[in-house]
């Protein structure tokens, strides 16, 4: 079922949001300091591309993760969160789109604070 959900997700707009994560990852990787943030963006782009069948687990509560999350929120996280919220709103228009809207809301929450999270 997750394979079918991921295929429909890609068609309904997950591809475009994944491109957003990929573009932010490329921008962060331009600088040496931003490479860890860019690598996390690439992980999140893979999750945005196929979110069904995957879980998010918080595994790190260090001050470094907090600092990176604050930096990310200022320089990219808010835009990706808004894009996922708009996708969720548009997907909620039909009954069939509600499960996809729930995935989009999960990714919107993750867009704000992606550091210290692990994808299973």
C-alpha cells in the first residue's frame, strides 16, 4: 500500500516539494559551514519524495541541533513549511486527498525543525 501511496504522492505534488528541499540543500552546500545542513536537506528531499511507510524519530536533543534548527528556521525552513501547508490545504479539498494532506502536514512540521531527527 505504501508503494501505491508514494506513486500517487509524487503525482499530486510531492515531486515539486522535494525539488524545493533539493534546491535549499544545494544552496547550503555552497559554503563549507553549510554542508551538514545541506546533507540534511538532501535526506529530507528523499523523505518528501516518498513519505509513505517511513517514520520520524527524535534521536538528539543537543544544543548543536537546537542551534542548527534555529538557523534553519531563519534561512529556509519557513518557506518549505508554508509550501507544505499550502499543499495540505489543496489536498484536503477532496476526501481521497486527506491521507496525503496528513503526510504533508507531517512534513510541514518536520520542515520547521529537521535537525536531531532520524528517518526510519
